[in-house]
């Protein structure tokens, strides 16, 4: 009886342009690269839209119409929604069409795709609320399931989400924290009353997200039939299969030429061939299935690398110094009450900035390099810190002016 | 193996590279007869040294020479002589090798020659033995002259050697493209073998302590002061840096025909007071200056490999290297820049001086990385080449 829970995360960061130390004090636009490189945010957005968002949306709209049992889940970062509203409103329209079917659930997260929970709880809550407001405004929905940036999760976050009345929260179904337990059941985070925990089945998710085009993989090529058999095999050993992945998997990370669209087109039919199987939204899943046990996650768990911790974002000296610098500005930035300054500051919290500075190149380097628009982690750090210093200078200038006035 | 020089009787990277590679190959079970043109008082237990006793006067080699005038400056006439004498020596080497080679007949599977002075000898060895010839290129006439009027005789010897070789091993990808384009060699025959380094960091007494105590940051230029190494770009970047970050000194370690130019240029830009010229350094003195530096800058216009960058990293010093160097193709934990991009060079220098965590991570990650860039690794690739040929 596994219920298949398909959840896609949709996000595009605002990459900091090549910003030199000589620009500090003069150039206050950090994200407006207009070159041909992958630092040009608008260009990347357009490219990914053509390769992924547009064709994927039209495929899923078709499938939702064809299979009344099909259900989907999406989370959108506020930074992504900002960008498509500004540059490509028709992409937003195509997402709205999916949501209008009434069978698509939207999740709650931080507006700025940040790791604020671990640096400033108050700023974190502000970003969650900003995101809620935006989702309500654009889609008319009130999300009741929370996912934190990079699936970063621990007991404390679960407690927070429980207190806020969320019905469910997502995390990585990582074996070392599960022990003999299976990710294919629903759990209750330790120390919480009502909230339930949904865990990513990372093996089956990564079969699609990472391994789909990998010819050296023993199960290549992956067919919808084969994948559905794996799902059906869970029957009796689990209640649900959580397939969580980046939406860009479809068409951007895994190419059309390698058959990802054909695979997805056939998937619902193959899965539904087994009458025991069905599709579910996250909220339905936690309503339908009981929590089988409590789960204790004292340390931060994320989706990334073999460590599944925050080390891909804060593991080295350049990363931790950069992230501390940014959160160290909080009090002064907020005191300026300057909307543009605060917005820039929040966009400097986007977790991708710190991911680009990751130096774990030799162990899990390939994935990092693939996603890195800079020549090296050090280049990413230099541009970021120079821009961050400009931000700090602007704050100081602004506060001085305000003081003079009063 | 045919070489021209070995440490400590070496003038530059060629001898060091021959020694490092030979040692690593012999550890992997290759038995090496190493032929040098002239008898030297050295003793190495891992190779069988043979001296060809060329009677021409052989001086130390210059790693580069731009013009005939700079050549004669490097070698004042009484102590040595124009390139023609090298050519003569190279041919004498070829004559002498005949006898040596005949005695080694049954011991040789591969002939491996380093740089053009050994090519005539290597070619005649190939003719006599009929064994595969591997040519290792540490610099070409185009590198040494910066492309300005390469000596036609030397170019001719190089081209003939490349044509006759079964495999050519340049020390960097840029050199590979030069061998293909300038010498018309098929690229299937050319395989890049990067140099290695087996050095470990030594615990040495600190240098430049007075400046450091006063809070000055140290930016280092180390290498020959010649056109190829980009000293003019260094001075111009230094000007840009000191305008933004005054508490800095620039240490120039090395000598060469552009030293006067460097001094007068720094004076013209009114930053001469920020410069220290140490002259040529070697051994512990060199390592101490590396360790004292906050950043080593290698702004080379043309740099077949650039071993000094790895020496800096071994000493825990972050490096900013030009994208035009061979070493920039393999060293990941380094800052890189186009040698002509003064603004970006200055941006990166200032960033290292300003952001302590950047210096820390470059040093930490670089030190880890450099332990993999050994001669043993290079030797494995050379062995692959041997196996394909034998």
C-alpha cells in the first residue's frame, strides 16, 4: 500500500556578481551580473525555465488531467518567486495552473532560502512569515507543512514547528539516525505533541535525482516499470515513499535527451498499475498514517554529502567567517528601517552563497563543482565578502545620517 | 636517461626535475642509466651515473634569455659565451654518446631525454639502439625567448627531436599546445606530465619579524626577474594594493635583467619604500621567506610549470598564480589570475591580506592537496607512457 509522495523544491539563488574590493563604496548592486557567465541570474533563470520549469509544468499539467489520482507537492523559495514575477511571469502562470487543479500542496519555508534558524531565531521567523504572506498572496494557500532550507533539521526545529501549529515537517531519511527504522513510515519528533515527521527516501529519490543518467550505474537505464516495481516492493514494509528532489532535476540536472521526461510521463501509469499504490499530498499522508515511533535528531541533519550535516555550508573558515559576518549585521541593518538595505541583507543570507565556498573538493567534489558558477570557492568568497563589506558601509552611513537628523 | 645537469650543480628547475623524477621512477623499480655531458662530483645511489666527458666548456644554463644582449649580460664574455657554444656542446654530446650507448646495448628499453641540449645525443642513441625515444620538455625556445626571435638553430634541434620522438612529455598544457602549433607535432604524441614536489615543511626560525610585529603584511615575488616572470605586472599591482592597503611590504627574492627596471618603476610609482630586494635565495633562506609571506604572487607571462608555487604551498603560504602557468592547471587550492589583469590581481592580493579566513583556508587546503602532487604521481604517469611503448 505505499503512498507515493512526490515533492519538488523549486529555487534559484541570486548569485553575487564578480565584485572587487575597489567596488566597495561605489557599487551597491550585488546581483546584477549581465555577462554571459553563470553569474547572470536572469540568464540562468531563462535557461532553466526553458530546459526544466516550462516543459516539466506542462508535462505535470497533462498528467494531472489524465490521472485523477495523481497528487504533487511543491516548495518555492521566495527568492525564486521574486525572480519569476519580475522576469518571467508566464512561468508563474504555469505553476498556478498546476495549483488550480486542487491536487498540489505547497510548503512553508524561509523566504530567502537561508540557514537563519541556526544563527538568529527571530530573523528566521520573520523570513518564514514573509514567505507565508507571499504564498497566500500569489497562490491563495496557507501551507501547513514546513521544510527548512537544505532540509536542515533537528529536534529544536521540530519543536518550533510544533509550537507554530504545523502538521508536518520534512527531513532526510538518513540511516545513522534511523537505525533499524525505515524512512517509509511516519514518525513523531522527540519532545513534540502533534507534529509528524516525513523522511526522504534518499535511495529512491537519488536514483532519479543523481543516478538517472549515470551509465556506469548497474540499474541504468532506469525505466518507469522498474522503478514502480521497487515502489511496490515496499508493500508490507512501509506506509509511504517520500520522493523529494529539486525540481531542476527534471530537464536541467537530468536531460531531456537522457529520457527524464519520458520516464516521468510513464511513471503514474506504472505506479498505479498496482492497485495497492497511490499518490498523496504531504498533509494527507500525515492524516492517513500514524506516527510509528519517536525520532531523536539532536544534531543538525541535512541532505548534503556523506556527512549529511551543515559542513557543505559552514564547514571551513571562509564559510563560517562569511556567514557570521552577515548575521553580525542584523541589529544595525534592522535599525536602519531601510527596505532596500534589509532586502539586500536577506538576499546575502541565501544558503547557496556559502555552498559555493565549500572546499570539500576531493571527497565529494564533483557535485559541488557542478553547481558552482565561480571558478573556485575562494573566488566565491572574495566577491561575497567584498559585497558584504559594501553592505556594512551602507548601513554605517545610513545610521550616521539618521543620527544627525534626530 | 639523458640530462644536462643535476643538483647541486644546477641552474634552475631542469636539474631538480630530473632528480625528482629519477628518484621516484627508481623507487618503482625502473633501473636508470643517467648520462650527463660532463663529469661532476656527485654520488647518487638510485641511478647509475655516466659521464660523457664532453671537452667543451659547459657552464650553468640560463633558464631563459630574451635577447642576445640579455644573454651576454647573464654570461659576461670571459666566463662564458653565446648560445652557439651550447649548440656545439650538444653536438659533441651526441658524438660522445655513441660509445657509451654501445656498451649499454642490452640494458636499455627506453631512451628518455630532457630538453634540447640532449636531443642530438638522444636521436643518435635511438638510431643506434632502435629503441623508443621519450622526450621530456621543461622549456622550449619559445618559452625562453618569450616568442621574440627564437634562435633558429635551437628551434631546429627541438623540432627534429620532437619529430623523431615516439612520445613528447611537456610539463604543462600550454606548452603542449605550443609544441603542437609552433612545431607542427601531432597532439596524439604529446602527453602532459606535471612536475611533482617531495618537500615537506621545515620548522625554521621566522623571517621579517620586525615588519610582522609592526603589523605589516608581506607579499612575495620569488623567481628570476625577467620578462617571462611578469615583474612589471607585479609592480603595477603593488601600486594598486598599497593605495588601498597601506600596511604592506613587497619582498622581491631573485635576480635578473629586469631588476633595475623593477626598482625604477617602483620609484616612479612612489612605492619604492614598500619594496625589499633580497637577491637570489636558496635552501632554508628561501623557505623562511616563503613562510614569512602572507601571499606568494607568481604573475608569470609564460611559465611552463612553476615549481615555486608548490614550494610556497608546502611552506603553508597561499599562492596567487597566473593562469598562464602549467601549475595552475593542477593546483586547485590557489588563487588564479590572468597576468595582464592588474586590477584583479590587486583585488585578490587585498582580499588575502584583509580576510584572515581566506589565508587560513588556502593554506590549510593547499597543504593537504600538495601532499598528493608528488614525483611518485608523475612517475606513475611516465610509467604508463613507458608501458605503452615497450
